[in-house]
C-alpha cells in the first residue's frame, strides 16, 4: 500500500553568497501511513521544521522528493493543514472570521456555508460560545484551538503541526494534547507533529521518529504501543511504567544511545 506521505532521499541546504552552504537535512527517508499520528523529535537545529516545511510544500528541497498518496509535492495544498507555534490570527477578525478566512481565500463556498463550516470546527475544538470573540479576548490555549479549527476546516488529509503547544503553560498544554488525540481519533487525519518534548511525543505518537543533530537524519523510529489500561479514565497516563519505559528509550536515543543499550 502506498504511504500517505513518503519522503525519499531528502536533502536540503541553506545557501548564502560567499558562505559554505548549511546542510539542514541529509538523506532523510520516511514513510507515514494514512491515519497515522507520527511525532518527530530531535535536538534544536536538526532540521525538524525544515522537514515539515518541505512536506507542506513551503520549501523546495535541494535533492530528494516528498510524495503525498504517490504524487510529488510541488507546493502548498488544501490537502495539508498547518498549525504553527505562533497562532497567526488576525486581531481584527473574530474567532469565526479567522476560521472562515481560509475558506474565503479558497473560494467555492457561500457566506452562509463558510459560517456553518467555521462554527462546526469551533464546536469540535471546544469553543462554542466564543465564535464572536477577538483574539485579544482569548487565552493562549483558546487561540491555538482557533488555529487548529482553521487548519481543519477544509477537511485536510494531513495535519502538520510545528511545536503548536510549546508556548503554553503545562496544564493548558496537557489539556490540548488530550483534545488533539480525541480529534485525531474522530477524524482519521494523518498527523505529523514536531516537538522537543519527549513526554509529549510519547503521549501523542503512534510512532516517534528520532532525528540526529544537524545535518538532520532519521536515526531511529520508535513504535509507541501503550496498553489500553494506560488510557483508562482516571489513570495518570504519564505516570504509568510503560510510559516511563518509552520515555527512557527515546531519551537514550536522543543522547546518542542505541536500541541495544535501551534493551539492556
């Protein structure tokens, strides 16, 4: 079966006149299945955001290729929603109007249809009653919910998320992680999520791709197979021994260890 996302031999260099090129990514190969939640972790500067930008079609790689359902990526598309760390909301537009904006730009929807679709997505992310609030009237977590709703309003096959919860306090971040898991299970959207946080990676990902320091490569891919009882109501998932074992595994890989050392 063709992967939803296939990254093949991806290399990207940043060039500036009179300077040696900076190699951000080198020979990255990665496949992401339809409906999968993949998290990418790695040290600062290893090329995580560059990888996401190439998949999004925002950056053209120096060498290699990205394919979506077998078709080469030639630029951005409505099949890929993007959520950044910064909310990028227009302060003069309400929450609903911010969600409607991408529908306006795409065309093909009446004003009434745009409003209906925007309200549906705000409902999905728990913002019923906040449709007419402006960004300055919303908390950081609410703003990020609006950004997620805006990214989902087109019904994309893929959701690309670049450290979307990094600027939030711990309690808000954990709440949004749980909401994102719920949205993913309900929608079946393929998610690629970038983070520095190992706990966040284990909590969210079905698989965690570990990147090496620059030039970035995929050094390991870890299957996160937490048992059902860890997700039971009233259970502190992050305190479970199985969760801690995965966390230790990924921490060891990030610090230069090997799978054999983890197993030992």
